[in-house]
């Protein structure tokens, strides 16, 4: 699955750089389940609508998005919900395109595939931070969001704790691996952004 900067980039593109705080926070909210400590693959799957070990079809993602949008009338809620389901759609497309390509072209030892993935995607996060014009503004907006509980998936407290942890991690340059990615190069990730955003504009 992609990491936070990838998830932030999608709403930024969709809104021409005018994401709201709750849209940004919603875009990482499904992963807030990690604030519970160790969680199984199945438990994480619940927050991502996984069924039979597969992410949902795009039609189901949009259907669930509309269902949750209708639950409350506040603009902040609707932005948060939209971000939540953008996250799931982004995960789906990443898994079917960028990650599948990585698996097919991986040349290392099978036992090291996850380590290689995490190492390269960590570097991609910092490359994205440098390539975006308004990262500090983005983080400031993110920290303004109050968040919501979205039953039965994650709580408001979990979402806010997860946001704080991720912003702190992204602002600490010691977390950058300082490598040159082989599989997750900037042009490939930018192509993913453009294609996924185009698909979403047609669906929303």
C-alpha cells in the first residue's frame, strides 16, 4: 500500500492544491487502525473494505462513499468521508498497478521484498516532500483538522493520533533512507498520480 505523501497528493491534485484539512486527514484515516498496536491483516482489511483478501471493486468503494456522505450534513464530515474513500481507491489502484509492477520486476531475494518495498517507499515519501511546493502548508492544514469517528472502522482519537505520528515522522529528516529508488522512481509515481486522479474525476 502507498504511504501518506501519496495519499495526500491525490486530493491535492483533485482540488488543484486547495485541499481542506478534513479531506487531507480523511485520506490517511483508514490506516489509523495502526494506533491500536499490533493489528492483523484481517483487522486492517476491515477498515479498507477488504473481502476474501481483496480490496473492493471501485463500484463498491463509490457506493460506500455515498452511503457515508449521507450520514451527516456538515461540510467537514463530507470532506473527511471523501478523503477516507479516496484512500481506499488509491490503495486499490496502487496494488493493481505500481505494486504489481514492483512484484513482477523485483530482482532481489524473496525474503527481502518487504524490506526493499519499505525502504524505497520511504525514500519516495521524502522525494515527494521536496517536489511539492506547499508541503509545510499541507502539514499545517492537516494539523487543523478535528477528524471524526467513522463507524465501525476507526475512532476520532485514533485518526488524530495517527496524523500526529505521521507528520512527526515526515518532518524528521533522519527517517530518510537517502537511496536512489530502483522500483519507485518519481516519474512512475507521478504517472500514477495523474492516471488515478483522472479516473477519480470521472467517478466523483
